[in-house]
C-alpha cells in the first residue's frame, strides 16, 4: 500500500480524427481483404488524421476534453507528459507543442517513449510525481499519428494501425485508492521484432535509407503476438497480487488494443471474457493512444463507475509492458 498521497483521475478525454478508413478501403491500397483483416485482427475500420494535422493537434484536442471533463483550466497544470512514438518532430517535445496549444503556461512538459505501452508508463510516472508531493496536477496524453510512420506498401503492418489521442488529468487527493501500484517491465534484447530502424542516430536519414523504406515501422507480427499474450497476462496477474486484489474484484479489464485474438487469449487465461473492454474494431491499433481512448470510452459509456476497480494492461515495442489498477473515483 502506497503511504504517500492518494492520486485520482479527475477527467478523461479522447479525440479521433474524422476520416474513417475501412478494411474495404485498404483493399484498393494493398493486396488484402476485409475478411483477412477482420478474422486475423478483429479490426473493421480506423481513423486517419487529416493532412496537416500533427500528433500534438490530436493530443491537444483530447487534452481540452479531459480538462473540460475535470472542470479545471490548463493554467492549473503543473506537468504535461505526452506518450508517443510519432512525435511532431525529434525535438522539441510534442508535449511542449501541446502546452502551447492548450495554454498550460506553468507546466513543465516532456515526451515519454515506451511505444504502445507509453500511456501506462506516463500514468505511472505522473502518479508518482503527484504521490511524492513534487506536483499537484498533471495531464497525461497518449497521442499518435501512426499513419505518418507506417509503410503503406507493407500489407502486414499498414492495415493494423490508426491515429488518435486520449488524455487523463491526475490530481492529488480523492476518496478510495485512485491510481494504484503498477508493474512494468522491458526487454531490449527483442527490440528488432518491432521497430523503426531508420531515421535516428543509428541509421541517419539518407536517400538510400528512404529508398529502402527504413524510415517506416517494421514488425515480426507472429513473434510480437506471442510475447504480447504472455506479458500482458502475466502483468495483470502480478498487479492484482501487488495490490492485494483478486480478478473477481475487478469490474473492467482494459488491455492495449492491438488484436482481438491477443485480447481473447488473455481473457481466456484470466477467465474474464465478460469484463474485457475492446474497441479495436473501430479504431485499430492506435499505439500509446489506445489505452487512453478505451479508458475514456469505458467511463463515458458507463462501463466504469465510481467505486469500480479497473485493470489496465499494455504491451509494445522495446519490448515494453505493464499493468496498473485504478479504483475509479472521479469527483
Ligand atoms: O502494438 C504493438 C503490438 N503489436 C501487436 O501486438 C501485433 C501482433 N501481431 C499480430 O497481431 C498478428 O501477428 C498479425 C495480425 C500482424 C498477423 O496475423 P498472423 O495470423 O500472425 O499472420 P501471419 O503474419 O502469420 O501471416 C499469415 C499469412 C502470410 O501469408 P503466407 O506466408 O502464410 O502465405 C502473410 O503474407 O497472411 C499473409 N498476410 C496477409 N494477407 C492478406 C499478411 N498480411 C496480410 C494482409 N492481407 N494484410
């Protein structure tokens, strides 16, 4: 049990770009089919950002909704963390661009890189900053414009991802346990199974690199799938134990939305299929935004209500993974 300050989520928000791209639309871009995509992934459609819309634009929209939901102004924020693997630029941070857009003048701002696990890592980081007394109010955002970093000629990856953003406002205080303890892990020995190899300091941008399409996300899907099932399932078991809670006590399980078959395998292992939240059908895999969007939807549609225990779990490139428990206590 954390003896430091209680930390509560006092507002959530999500933003999905207007443009819907269905599986059928993808049939005209790469050799694929609605049937293949739906049966292998559970995805029907995804949202794609408009031209000129950057990750910080998506993040700022989600942030505005989360702040309105929390009933506070951006000037009250002490800290803004943006989890993303598709930043506006290498630097400055996407968080600084969001700060400017929403007017979070007194906040300090930075990005956090943990690929698809980023929102949970950022939630845990902000929670600990608040619990320790370092700050009082934080905004955590998961935002991605995946469409800018996937290879639209690679059918094994381009069908999987979508754009979007989700946000949560965290504040010291509140009844109940609020944001509880996390478990997190990483395994850098498997980095090459899911990465964007080109464009950074290892392989700087060059005409040759672009010709080889190395600036785009690459994934060994089958391997990633196996690790995702095991790591997310283990993380949930461990986080329940760490917080002294049983799976029966949890009202809603919200996993990273990468593939319905991954989610089904975890549900089966934990015996919680009736309480597993999914929206992968509508938005596909929005990387670090997925968990944040799903949490916002689960709260807004009434699946999660005050007093409920909610288990979150994620898996992504790195590899990175984790789980967290929330006792939902929005004021
Ligand atoms: O967010 C980070 C975490 N990411 C994930 O968790 C993703 C994990 N992986 C997956 O979700 C799945 O592995 C995929 C959906 C990516 C792929 O499903 P799979 O059942 O593992 O298929 P596969 O990669 O083994 O490919 C099966 C076949 C291959 O053909 P052959 O070699 O059997 O003839 C592929 O070439 O399906 C082919 N294929 C496609 N066919 C139609 C691959 N992509 C497509 C496609 N449309 N889009």
